[in-house]
C-alpha cells in the first residue's frame, strides 16, 4: 500500500516534469485558449462536480465536521461559476514568460539577457477548499508551469472531478499531457513523498493553516515558499489623527477577521492612549470585538480582559484584539520585531520622520503608513490574482502573482567568445 | 558538549538577528568605510593570520591531506592582499539596498512601492578556503545583512584569526556588534544546528563540493540556495563553424577544468562528427584531455575510451571529456535535459532557428550560442563579485551578486485608506 502511494507522487511529478518542458515554450495564445476551455468545461460539467462535492460534504458532516470547514468545502452553482470566471481573468492577464528583465553587452562584445522563464513543476499542498484546485492550476499554467496538486482528504471527490474536467479540457486545447496532476491518494505518506521529490518538483507552496505550513517546512527537501501566517499590528503614534486611527483599526480588525492580513494587536503611544483607547474600545466592542489589554490599557479601559505574553504572539483570526500601550516609537518597533511574523504592519501618524522611520525599520512584507493592513493581497496590489502571500524572504515576499511563479535564465549570444 | 555546541550556533544567530535590524538601515558610506577598514586590518594583521594559517596547514599535512586541498587552505602574503583588495572592490560597487524596483498608484490613490531590502541573516557553510570568510562577509555586509559563517575544520585557526580581525575592524568603523559571526565549534552538530535555525537565519548558502551541498539540502529547515554542480554540455550542431567549435571546446574544457562552468560532455551532430571529432580529439589530447566516447564516436576516433551511462551524468572537474554523437538537434536537447544539472549549456551553430530554439528549449541558468560555458561567473557577467552560482530556480539562478543577497518589501503610503 505504502509502495503504491509512494509511486503515485513520483510518477505524477515525473509526468509533470516532462510536460513542463513543453509548457515552457508554449505561446501565450495556446495557454489562454486552454484556460478558457477549462473555464467552459467547469461550467459544462457543474452537475458532475456538484454531485461529487455533495458526497464529500455528506461524509465530512457524518464525521462530525462543522462550521467554517464545511463552508470552505461546499461548492454550489455560483462557486463553480466563480472558479470559471477566475480562470478567464487569469487568461486576460499579461504572460510573464519571456520578459527581458535586463540586457547588456560585455566589454568583449558578448550579449547577455536576463529573461523570465517558468519555474518548471510547482507543487501545491492545500486543505479542504476545492477552488484551490482550479485557482492554483490556472495561475501555474499561465506562467508556463506544470502543476502537481495535493488537496485535503475531505475534498478528494470534488478535487478528482474538478481535476479531471480541467485536465481533459486543457489537453484538448493543446496543453501537454501531464500539465495538471492531482495526487489521488489521501494518505499522508503521499504528501510527505511529494516533499522529498528533489529534482522533480521545483517549488512547493503550502496553502492552509499554520500546522500544514509548519509540517511542509519541517519535512520538505524541495524548496518551499512559506505563506500565510500574519500576526499584524497597527501602531497609533503620538501624532496620529485619531479618526483615521479608529477607521483603520475597525477596518483591519472587523472587515474580515479570519484572514492573514487582519490586525491582531493594537499598539498605542502612551501620549494618546487615554484619549484614543476609550473611543476605540467602544467602537470595537460595538462590533463584537473582545479586547485583551496590557495593565496600562486596562487602567484606561477596565472592561478589557488581561492580555498574557501568549496574546502578543497569537494570530487570533477572530474578533479578538490584543492592546498594548507603549512608551515610545522605538518600543512599538521593538514589540513588532519581537512578535510580528513579517506579514503586514501599519503606523498611523502625521509625523513625517516617524512615517519614514517606520517604513525603514519595520521588517515585513508590507509596511503601511495611514492605510489598513487588509490591503496586502494580490488583487488589492493590482497583480490581478495571487497564489498566496509569502512571509519568507527568499524568492517572493508578500502577495505572489504570476511573476512570482517564474524564475530567470541568462541567454548569452556570442561570436566564438572564449574566456581569457 | 553537544549542548555547548548547540548554543553557539543559536547564540550567534541571535546576535546576528539583532545586528541585522541595525545593518538594514545603515547608510552606504558607513558600510563602505567598514569594508575599507576590514581590508586595512587584514593587511595590518597579516603576520598573525599567516601564523594561524601555518598551524592549520601543518596539521592538515600531518593528517595526510595533500594536493588541491592544501593549496586551497594555504594563505600567503599575496593571498591576504587579494582578500583585502576584494573587500575594496565590493566597497566600490553600488549599494543594492533601497532601490525602488517598481512604484505605482492604485485606483483608490494609495501609493505602493516595491523596494529592495536586505535578506537579514545569511548563513554560509563552506569548506577549507579561508578566503571565503572574507569574501562572503564582505558581500553580505555590503547588501546590509548580518552573516553567520561556518568554515571547514581544517581552516579553523585561519578563520578564527580572520574573523576576529575583520569583525573588530568592522565594529570600530560603525557596524553593529554581531554583524560578522564565526561558528568556532568544528563539530558537525554545530553545522547541523545552524541548518535548523528557522526564524533566526533567513537563508543558508552552502559553498563547496557536492557532498556538502547535498547534506545541507537534506538537513536544512531554513531556506537554502543550492550552488555549484555543473554537468555542462557543448553541442556542435550540423551547421557549426568547426573552427569556432574547436576553440570553444578547448576553452571550456581546459582553461580551468576544476570549476563548475567547465564543459563535461561534447555532443556532436552526426552530420559533422566525422569531420569534427578527429581534429577535436587531436587538439584535446594534445592538451592532456582523456576522451570517453559513445560507440559511434569510437568508430570515428578509436583511441577514445568507451563511455558508460555513468559518464553522461558525471561532473569530472578534471581533464576528461565525454563525447556523444547525436542524430539530431532534438536528441541533443533531450540528452541535456536528461543529464544536465541546469548550470551552463552551449550550442555552436550558424543556423538562426537552431540558435533560437536552443536558448528557448534548454532549461539552464545560462544558455550560450557560440560562446564558452566558462563565462557563467559574476565577474564575467559584470556583477562585480559573486557569492556563488545558483543551480536552483528559486530566488536566484546563475551567478549571485549583491542583488541576490537582498529581498523586497512593499511600502504603502495611504491617507486613511480602508478596504471596501
């Protein structure tokens, strides 16, 4: 059994590697036609997909799964249409492959170009959202990559149906066999083997909760891009406009609390804490937010629960906000450096030098002055689509669009040049 | 004992992490003054460094080490001057930090900039070359990073002396304490712990032989950039100018056979094999090269040894060349795809379409038309200096200069912008 599962990951990655060589030289119009064909096929086969999905949902419910997980797992006609629409939007984006990033001539006359090329084989390990099967495949294909997908076991029937539909459509439209691969084994060993396929998979992108991402980082021997964890802060500086501060805070905490760019800790300069905290606390509790404050914050707003050391390090992904009063700008930066995950950090200030220093001193994928942390997103940044938000520093940082699914190649044109 | 060694790697990486925050905001002129101070200190302390090095060399010889390894380990006055000169050259390069790679305004008026920033803490694991201690530290510091160095045990006295000299000089010139760190434990467990310091070390770059690199890739939980292995090919196409082909081949095989961008296999189209192979074989054997040929090649030049399957996959790093006659352009590309390591690949051709197809179809860091593979090098590409040659696709590919020792940050300027 173990043996059979092991060979599935390796066999599909090998297929993907062969397909990747052909994908790399496909013209944009072939790829775009395939993306449209995949979109059309999803809509044409929605009955089959929804039927498979209903079985997944029934089984998940029978196993006692409830709430947000069931919601993420469930498809309906609208969601199938949304997946199809997503593919058409990706087709409309410019093709990153072939872009010449730099070109120059060496003193000996040799011409060097740095050209954008596909990564090759991209592996995606994800959880119960069947739409990732479509979104990830679409972005990877557009950037000229082959893809190996491994979704959560709860969604296996949905994913199998979706992958078959889009893979058949892609192939009929001219993409190579093996461009889209789904690992059908739901055994953990298949995922672990995927992480070991050095030389076959060029990069692995885990999409899901902190546990999944940690497991991939721990086990992978292929290069990984870490995504997702966001313990984000808003620092209300002494010179902040307090109306702005309140609006940003409400937006960053309550507009969609379950996502990685939502704010988790409010830092307030002590000079404005007495004025700002009561009104902010009122506005937030009115919107159902629970506050957990440091001792100083609780002196000002006694209704707050006490915050522990653990609160500073927690990504709640919920309507909870930690609150700390800090004595200085430097103390705020120090707190962020200590507890932040390098995702999105914001300052609210009217002071020019503070704004400049914050953007320079805070080490995160996105640093904001007087704007909500909720903007860290491929769509909001104008990338058209995103495969995830990288919280590591290698290769990609922040929202990852099509460019981040490519690498480079140096193309050198000589005329018999030899090295002296 | 294990405990003590363990804490050395962690303690030094923690120091480096604290230093990295200060390094990130240092002005170029402070960093450049420090690089000059380090260079001056190396020259002023050369007696002490050479004394430490002599002890390393004596001990290595006593342990029976000979040849190239002793040569790489040995320092002399000229080599110390060269290290100092290297630092001064790095000081003269433009500072990559702060470069705005892109900047745009969103429809809501929010301004987004993509800015180059340091990686943070760079770990380097290397072998017996003491000059890497200086070269790697210089490049990392110039790009605003702190560095944790772990050299081979054979060079420990040399490395300790060098690191102390340059670290003291750097600090006196205004760099933070902890910017340069050398792991002094020569126990393997210290290197292994370095590979596990996820969250403290941002990237690990192994520099050395294939065994070292494999071990780092296998064991590391921090992101790694793979460097070095080059099984490079020259394909002499049917339309090749044979004088050019011979000159490139001799250059790529013999100018410096022990390096990763030297050619290891010659592929010859069958249409020119009978004309080209006898003259190429003569020219190469005259220069001390041993040839190992496929059956067809040996029919043309019977003096060749027979090549086995293993030869196609071998990076000789020596005066040995594998030779294969191929029936077509596609067969050459197929051979390269199967056996190449994605380093440097060259075609010799006069045919426009072949040249274009080769640069598109061959998946390698550097692809050459009518030029020697020996040019894959930071200096030769005009980068001023290099920390290694990446053979992976993530983050950096090909020669890595200062730019590749940086990451990016998105800086967003708003005016109370909230997400709708």
